C-alpha cells in the first residue's frame, strides 16, 4: 500500500520573508477512531478493547504532560515528538 501525498509550498512561520519551500503533505483517506484502533489492537492481543482504549488514552495524556515539561517523546521507529516555541514539531 503506497502513501498518497501532494506537494505544498509553505513559508517559514517564523520568517515570512523567506521563499516558500516544497514539502510533501500526506493525504488523509479516512479517520481511524479510538474505538476502531482499540478494536484492532484487541483483536491482535489478549487485552480487551476497553483495556486497550484505556492504555491509549493514558499514553496520550502522559505524552502531552512530557511535552509540556520539555521532554522529547521517543516512539522508536515512528520518530520523536518534541515541543518547540509553542508548537509541536515532529522529527524522525
């Protein structure tokens, strides 16, 4: 399954005088809800859907707390998340 994307010309939000640069922007085909995600994970594990949903919610809450505390959150192969100057930045 390939990744659908388009090219977007974006300016640096911190320096509007710079020329716009081309960035790949993923195209969303549909939304994966918490209910569906937890159902899928439960089907692949011995955990119930409710337990999976509880773990996902707790993970997100802890990630937000860590980012607010200035911590970088490492997701292994998915990359790192860190908060920079009031907005969240993704770095692989």
